[in-house]
């Protein structure tokens, strides 16, 4: 039982304490960072001036985080596509240079 208790991670989000048990894919530090981010976003929503219930605050913070995630995914896909296009052009250029070099090396010497 002591091992199970040692594996638990307690975090504070928006004034409430939550207990998590890290999975194989998550470290305790990752859980703490995520909780800190959620807490920060909820406090930003609260600081915006409108009075919201904690649930409304959580939903608005969650929507903001998901919007940011979608934006980052879009940027990542665009960058990945740009890299693929540049790599393809580079491979084409290298292929032409390699073919020209082969042709030059097989041509009879000029006198």
C-alpha cells in the first residue's frame, strides 16, 4: 500500500486538490506541469473580469487550450508539408547533379 501512496501525485487546480496516479506514459512531473497549466488558464479566464462558476471557468479554459492545440497541430502539419516539399526538391537536385557527374565521368576525355 505504501508503494501505491508513493506513486500518487497531488496537485492544486483552481483552489481544489486533486490526486492522480501516473501511468506508464506520464511522469509525476508531467502531471504537475499539466495541472499548473490548467490552473493558470482557469485563473486567466477568471481575471478576464466576468464572473463564471468554476465549471464554466474550466470549460472556457479547456476550450482555449484545445484551440491552442488545434492551432499548433495546423502549424505542425504546414511545417511538415513544407519540409517534405523542400526535401523532395533537394533530392531532385541531387539526383540531377549525380546523373550529370556520372555522364561527365563516362564521357571520353576531350583533347
